[in-house]
C-alpha cells in the first residue's frame, strides 16, 4: 500500500477508483465501501484510492469541544492495508482547506489531480465547505468530468445502523461487544504502562496501568471488562477496570489491566488492549477484602468469556 501525504505527491499509471471520507474506526460500513472500491478497481484494471484527512476535521473546526476519536491515523492506515487498499491519500486538513467548495474539490482534486474514473460513496456522505456536497452533485459533475459514481446503502448490525457515531455511543455505554460487531474487530487502545499505586499487587491482582498514547482516543465507559492484551507480539487474556476506583477514593480516571498468568516487568512498555465484553459496573466496596473477593469472581467470569478466543 502506498501512502501519500500531499495531493501533489500522488502519481498513478491509470485513472483510479476512489472513495473519500474521514473513516474514523474503519467500521463495517466503511469496509463495505472499501470492498466495492477494490473490486471495481480490479474490474477496471486500475488502482483503488482512499482519500482521507488528518487531523480529523472536528479537531480543527470544533477545537473548543472535547473530541474523542475511534482511531489514530496509524490505526486507520493499518485497517486500510489489511483491507487491501492500493493507495491512501492523506490530505492535511486545516481551516483553509475546510473552505474549499464541494464543486472545487470535485473539479480540482477528484478530476484535476487524481483523474478518477469512478467514485464510491456511502449513503450519507457529505463533503466540502459546510458539508454541502452530496451524491447528486458528484453524479452531475461526474458526467461533466468523465467519471461515474456509486452510492452504497447503509449497513446495520443488531438493528443498529453502523456509523462512527453509533460505535462511539456503544463504547461510551460500555457495550464493547456491540461496538466490536459494528467495527468488525474488538476496539483497541494502545499506550504506555505507567506506575500505579500498587494496591492491586498488594491484594493479589497486580495491574498494568495504561496511559493511552493519544489524548483524543475514546475510552469506553466505566466498568470491568474481559480484554485481550498484546505485548511484544504476544497476546494474553486479561480483565480491565476503567474508572475512578471508588473503594480507595482515587481522583482521576485510570485504565488498570490485570493480565492472567503473567509476571513480567513491563513498565514503560507499549501494549495494546482490546475490549471483548463488559462484566459489570464499577462500584465501591466496604473494604479491600470485599474488593479482593469480587475480583476473584470477575476473573472467573472474564476467563469464561475469553475461552472462545
């Protein structure tokens, strides 16, 4: 997969098939578009091109709001490569670029710079200044500039329309199983293991305290989860608590990972945590002894949930 970070860098030996979007999460709806993109490109004996943006437009246009994203750019590129995309064009997104009208984007980027032969969009795709561009405009201008356009229908999972927003809602509700069903893979967080207060170790459940590598990465809702952890290419079963540890009156949110059958020093190491299923809400216990008993039950529950993996 070739990656370009400026429109001027793009080169191709043919008129490619392209799709355009932010693709936060690269969920099943996105993957349906990418699958059609790749198949159509093969039919036309040309390249498949995904056009995306960095940073996420909301980080630029709504910088006063707390924006939480499903993916880092590296995670997104990894998903594109797994899917089999030929080329990714990353357009730097800033306020100047946000002012480009949809018609100018079609004329100057899709037709002028990329010379596309075909464009594939999702059912709710809008683009350009104030999101004024849509499928009808693409189709009309495509006829003018010599490219065709397909619009794919929505994708649903468990009666829920698959979208980046619906995945975010599921994660914030703690429904990581639904989020995984919509994404097509368990939701991951990658970060550094940092020093904690070692209370878990003192009661027989040592934890790796995870500091996410990106401040904009969405953290699932508070609770205890069955998880998988990747460390130096190896994968381990684990249970994870997200919350404020009310039993010890902690004052900040933590992600604490108890890795099963594991006894290594991994401080300062980078690990990737994948969320499989939620076990229970976070709660306050009368004593550390009561917490210890609950953790024993949580570990049994998590182990059963992870048996199939």
